[in-house]
């Protein structure tokens, strides 16, 4: 894939930290598999993983969690 910011192809596989904030709930998920641009460190998380993370964030919001920090676990 190509980085949309610098239009070059130098992305490597790595781990990202993703933060969701909504309605007073903050969910921080560490160790998310991502492609990371070698230039400026832009992180790209795949659609499938993003969907999983959104479900996690929604569940936390419904449960009334204020802040939660967790490690990514592959579904
Ligand atoms: Zn880039």
C-alpha cells in the first residue's frame, strides 16, 4: 500500500496505539497491528481491525466506562 500523506510506498508493519473518545468514554488500545509510514510515522490500521476496535469502544461506552487501556487481542 501507499502512504496517502507522502505518496510513497515505504510502509512497514508495526504496532500502533489507537484512541477512541465518545460520550465521555475513552478507550486506548495498544499493540494494534498497523502499517506505519517510514517518513513521518503515519499509521494505517486495516478496516477489519478498525471494526473490531469500534466494537470494543462501543461496548465500553455502553458499559459506562470512563477510561480503559487494553492490549489488542486478535479476534
Ligand atoms: Zn507518509
